[in-house]
C-alpha cells in the first residue's frame, strides 16, 4: 500500500506539471497566432479579449502594452470557482486553478508579435487552433481544465440542469462571434470560427474521457487493494467476484469496473506497479445506461 501511495502522489505531481505545460502551450498559441491577427478565442477568454478591444478601439483607452484580457480572465473565473467549490471535485478545481493562474502569467509575459509570424490569416487560424487545442488537451488529460465554461458546464450538470458543456459553449460562442460581426468585421468572425473548430477537433483527439472502457482484472490477491484504488483515485465503483483458473484450478479474484479510456490507461499502469502478475481485459467503447457521471 505504501508503494501504491507513493505512486499516486508522484503521478499527481506529474499532473500538476502537465497543467503548467498545457497553460504555456495554450498561451503561446493564443498570443503568437490568434491575438497577433486580431482574432478572438472562444468562451471566457473571447469575452475578455472583446472587452479589451472595445476599451482600446472604441473608448481609446491606452493600456501601454498591458494584457488586460489575461487579468480579466482570472477575475471572471473567481466567481465560477466559488460557485462550483462544493459541487466539483477538489483535485479538478486545484488543477484548473493552476492552469488559470499560469495561463494568466504566460499570456502576460509571452509577447504578442507586432507583425504576425504568418501573414496569411487562414493559416494563423488553423495553426492557432491546433496549438491552443494541444495545450487545452494536455490540461484535460491531466485532470484539469481551462476554467470558464468548463467549470460552469460541469456545475450545471452536477445540479441536474439540462444544458451541457457543449450547448453552453455553443450559446456563448455564438454571442461572441455575433458581437465580432457587429463591432469588427465579418471576416474576423469567420476566421475565429475556423480557429474554434480546429481547437475543438484537436481537444477531442487529445481528450479520451468520453470513451468508456470495461475493465476486468484477474488477480490471485484479495482484490481489495485494486478496488479501493479505483474508488479512491477515480471515484468509480468496482465489483468483485471469485473464480477458478482454468489451467491452474486455483482461486482467482475478478475485479470489474467501467472507466473512461484515460482512467483505464492510468489504472493499467498502476495495477502493473502493484500486481505484476495480474491479468487485465479492456473492452473499449461499451454502452452505458444508468448512473455513470462524466469526469473532467
């Protein structure tokens, strides 16, 4: 058990580091390819960018190179964190908080090129979506998120509301790009939509929480350590039953659970560390009906 605890702690610290790495990659993509072309991100970040643009372009506020949108991004996430603190997992909020803080930091120190790195706007939109999507995907793989609509969507889902993260994002992004059309230019809104589409595509490829996997673990041990690990680490349940080996005719314990693809990959490594002789069967893409909450 001590070895297992050390493994879990080490893996958690690795996840915290990945949240920082994801924040850096996202910030580089945002400032280098998106902000440099005058494009706007989706979600809360897009709202912050529009507020900064309105202050600078419409009210002629001189920010002196200060990235106001980065600070606004942190401030707008504060009430969302307070609202969701009791409803969403502690680790998820901690990792999301780390990502939000470092996104704010990196957006403030990574310079926005005065001359775009790539002058072709379509190429910038595509590359920006890929790079920002990779950063967001790394954060999601680490068990956190970029904050904003992710927190609000999960909070509403926990409260039993019918609106999902996807529907909420679609609504907010529709408003953002509608404002872009009214205040700026139709072409800007089109490139922003292209950026958002590619960002979503890359995030979906990097993020495997939506794929369900049946997991069956055959072990000569009691199976209680694996069961407790599944409950404690993934907040999932597990069923144990006894079997008999076909060749050895010895008693075997079978641990059965359903996890996401991402969680199953982690469990497989953890089981190998704690019980090298265990036999695992993973069945990807199973259909689930009933109480099986999606974890971010």
